[in-house]
C-alpha cells in the first residue's frame, strides 16, 4: 500500500530564511510526486511535480524539490521565504489513477 | 496551469435535504475528475474518481448512494450529497486531469454546512 509521511506538522520560519519541508513515501515503484500548497479556505495549487528524469525539479514561487530514490524522499525547499508563503503544504504521491496525500505541514512566517 | 472551478463556494442546507456541487474544467477537457473531502486541519481524503461517461469509482467506506457523482461531459462533474446530515458538513474539493497531462488541478473547494 502507498503512504506519504510529512514528519513536521508545523514549521515556523523567519521571513528571508530558508525553508525545507520533508516528505517520505512508501510505494511499490517510482511514483509520480507532487507538492501542493493550500491557503486557508482555498483549494490546492500545484507547486511542482516529478515524473522522471532530473531529480531536482523547479517549481513556481521559487520552490524546488529533490527526489532521492534511496531515501524515498521528495523534500521541498525555498532559499528565502516571503510572508506570503505562510500556508499549508501537502506532499502527494501516486500514479495515473490515484493520489495519496500526506497530512500536511503548516508553515508560519514571522517578520 | 489549468483552471478548475467549483460552485457554490459555500452552501448551508437543512438536514434531510440534498445539495449539488458542480466542478468544471474551464480551459481543458477533463477526462478524469476526482472528489475529495477535507476535515479541518486534516489532509484530503479521496472519495471517488470519475471518468467521463462512466460510473464513478468510490473509495472504500464512501457511500455511493449518499454521494452521487455524475461526469456527464468532459468539462463538468457534479457531486450530490443526498439526505444530508450534520456529519456531512465538510470542505469538498474536486480536481481534474486531462489527457495531455498527468497532474491533477484542483478547484477552490466548497464549504458545506448542514444544520
């Protein structure tokens, strides 16, 4: 069975500091990997995706993520956080038919 | 990215009534649409997957007679919550995927409150 773990429930980071959100997964093969962001009361916006190829993927809003097969991880990073990055972040893994989501990480940005 | 809309964005209904939520793909043909439910401060739970012109596939534990899903066209799917009860109150989010891409694009969600 597939599963997604986001170990950090809540992260607080200062504006301008770097951010890393962790995601580990369990899957039978190499899955499709995604990071989504959700603002309060809103739907999910796709930040980036990995299907195959280069294991370092660039996304929108200055985010990037690295797929590490040996660690079954797909961690999200941003070098310098802006106050508007405060939101809920979800890692998702799956295939053509179904996605499984992690529990989410809430990011708070302090001035 | 592709755009998905949902209507209404929020709805309040009385216990025992039915409510319909629409999900539309605005700039692409959605061969597959997904319906999720999200409880406060929790992740998304997949309820069902629907392909255009086919019956929806429901996840284990989801009552298909209570949550009716129709995907009659390549741009529209509807979720009808029948005989709603207060425990059906939740945030319902749809997503859609087209033939040209593998990722899902999400609608803005619908907040349902059953009184």
